[in-house]
C-alpha cells in the first residue's frame, strides 16, 4: 500500500477551517502538521484541530522530511517567503489567492516552481464547483453554439458605512498587503475566465475607492485600495469578456457568471462566494427572440463527486467539495496521474492580467499583455 501524502498547513484561520476538512476528505492524504507564528498558538491550534505536530516557524515546517505538501493559507504579503522556502525544500505547494502581493513576487514563485519540478496549485477553486464544472462541459459540447461573450460579477457588502461584516479581513484595507477588490475578488473571477476561454491578450479597467471609512471595534479604518473594479478583457481567441468586482455594495447579489452564444445562454449564480451546495445553473435556448425564461438545469452526479473523496456536495462547509477536487488533482498529479490545476503558470498569467488592469485604470488606456 502506498504511504499517504503528508500535509502541513500554515494558518489556523482559513487554512484550518476551510482547507483542513477538504484535505481530510481525501483518501491517500494525511494532515500531519499545522504552523502559526508563535509556539503557544501553534500548540493550541494543533490540539483544537487534532493535528499531530505544531510548528511556529514555517522554514522548519518546509525543511521537515516528513512533510510532502505545504499549504500556505496566509495573506499575500506573507506567502512569498513561505512558498519559496517550501519549493526550495522540494515540497509540493498549495498557495492562496491573490497569488502574490505584486508581480515581482509572482514571477519569482512561478520561476522557482518551474525550477523544482514540483506540483504547485493555487486556491482558485471556483472552476471545481459542480454547477460551474457542468457549465463548462456544456459549453465545450456546443450547448450555446458559437461563443459571443461572457460577463462575471462578484458584488458583496464585506464592508459598509454601518459595519464591517468580515472583521478578520480588515487587512484588505492596506495596499502593502497586495489587496483590492480587483486583486482579491477579481483574481478568482479572472482564473475562471482563463479556465473557460484561455489566456487574456489585453485589458481595460476602471477602479476606484468609494467607501472611505470602515467601522471596526469602535474605531475607524481608512482603506487605501479600490473597493470596486470594472474590467474589460479581450482573450487571445478574440472573445470579449467583462468582470465586475465590488466588496462594499449594499444589497449586492453575490456571484453571477453568464455566457452566451448563437444558440443560447448559461448562467451560474450563488448568494455569496460560489460553493457546491448553493450555486445554481440556469439556461435558455431561444435563438428566435431570446425571451424564453432561464430554467434551472439539474447538475449531473458526475460533477458532484470526486474520486477517492468523501466530501458531500450538499454540505455547507466553506468550499468543501470544490477545494477537495483541487486537492485531489494535486494528490493524483503527485502520484503520476493527470495534471494539477489551476497551477502556478495559470496563477502567474492571472496575476499579470490583474496588474495590467490596475495600470489600465491608472493610465486610462488598454494594456496589452
């Protein structure tokens, strides 16, 4: 019997709460270590989550010969050194989104990955949500005919003038952390567009800051980064797509992804971030007038299960099945079966698109990649 792959998670927040259950849902994988910044918090996290080993130095975790995969679940400004330490030690790496705090870090990590020949994947798991996976399969099979266009939006009130709804993410306010609505929300959506339609050739954008103060714990934080981004993309194929990211839209409708063509339209929707249990797929085929109502499309069971995985699609844990699907692609690729995706090559391209969109907004022009 093949020994299980051993995973070390850096982060007792998102990494432990979302990633840990997904890793544990897979056959052939064992989470053996967790790392935080201090000995006492590392020991507490290991006890709380039932993990055998606690680290308070990510370099020691990366160098440990009894760890095969390092899962970096912290904010972008911290992850570069963690990813580089893991890659330099020959470890396989799972990295968060946004991929990096800036383009220099993104290129350094992608170069290190190519040099080491390890398996390295990023947290862009929207493509593995069952409704979205089926949507792509239907488009590839010709359900909407010739592709004409697509738009994707993620508009949610993470922050408002009345309250901060995600106090654990106030680091989004600081430009030094590599954050903005376009970088954080937008990275996930650009990954989706690239997965569906291929590389991006050029970008135009308008980005701005609307909400000037976030109330937090009786005080106020003054954000430094754009809280909305409107982005036009032209893919290498010539297909035009559009993206809207907004994290302070009161009454925002959450996530919407619409694709249309000569025969019809498909649309995936979720109330907030798309998950396996709450993302719905609808579509219409009415080439005459296009007025037929969008009808819900049942998700085939083949898109709701992952081989050698015990995650259940209908359970509401954050990202459980989609994360497990991405982790499973890593597990299988490490074992010599298939390829893992979305990998660091796609992550670098997406980061280049996101940075090009920021420049396009500043300079008020199209930017070619």
